[in-house]
C-alpha cells in the first residue's frame, strides 16, 4: 500500500481515537481530542499533496480518501451537537449537522450510482474547500469548549472579552460553512448529472 493510502487509513484510525478521547472523563478531554482532530485533518492535506507529487492515483484513494473525510467530519459535528455536557451556547447548532450529514449522504449516493455503472468518482476542488471550512468550523467550536479546560484556558479571554463579537464570528463561520456545503453538493450533482439520464 502506498503512503497516501496509508495516511488515509490513519485518518480513519485517528477518528476512532478522537471520538474515544472526546468522551474520556477528564478535565482536558476536549482539548486533547481537538489536537487529535487537527492531526487527523492534516493527513487529508498531506495524502493529497504526496499523491499529486508522486503521480499516484488509485481507485482505493478515490474511494477511501473522501470517505475518511466524511467519517471524521460527521463524527465531529455529531459529537459537538449532541454532547449535553457542553454548555448549550458552546454547542454546534443541530441544524448545521443535519445539513452536512444530508449533503454527505447525497454525495455518497451519487458515488454508489457511479460505482454501479463501473465508474469511481474522485473528489472535486470545491469539495476540498468545503472540507477545509468544515474543519475550521469544528476547530473553532472545539476551541470555544477547550478554552474552559486547563490546557487551553489561556485562550478563554478571547471568547469572553466581547461576547457579542464572538457570537457574530461563530454565526458567520456556521453560515458560510453551511452555504459552501450546499453549493458543493449541488455542484457535485450537476457535474455528474449524466449518471441520472435514465430518470
């Protein structure tokens, strides 16, 4: 197995570690989970860079690279929306999680249709931008929570100094990420609409 695909698999493993650490009953659980999430997210960048630099393109990578992204992002958004130990004002809005999951199911459905026709669809550039903003959104919300823990407590003043500004920043990130998620989903469908010519 080549290095980019090993990095992709490591992202799946790190997702499991990220989820486990997030729920550990200790005071820096979210902080450490955020670091693991950041490392897992970085593998998405490096596996793509290495694959392009070495001219490595495999069907495994086309399938599992975006799948690993989806599992990582879905896990993060679900946990940040559902964990009742996180104060409501720091929790990820449930509606953005629903939209993101719906988009990912939709795109996965398109991939399954393509696979049924003998094609393997790779991720498109807009989808990569969407992934980046989803990662930034998760990191921002996790940092809000981590600022209440000892490890990243030094960042607390950035979130409480001006609550109104902080809420505007959080809302702006959420709305932009949601818009990009919807646009990228529609773009993916439109570029592959030929798959549904028999509709």
